[in-house]
């Protein structure tokens, strides 16, 4: 009954906007996750490059 009333009371345009909002929120979540993964890959690549530049005779900076 509540669903029927909701569909009757809420205009179709409002339902479309709500659906589009949900789709866009999901897309933002996916893009945020992709950004986290890309940042982690970038940080790993930078760390690898710094370690390779240091070579085998690297000493701790505070030693």
C-alpha cells in the first residue's frame, strides 16, 4: 500500500531525478575507488623508483 501511495503522490519527474541521483552517486563511489587505487599504484611506483635510485649501498638518512 505504501509503495502504491508513494508512486501516486510523487510525480514521475521526481522519481526520475531520484533514480538519476542514485546512479550518479554510484558512479562517484566507483570513481573515488578508482582514484584510491591509482594513487596507491603511483605511490608504489615512486617508492620503487626511489629505492632503485638509492642502489645497494643505501644508508638510512638519520644514520
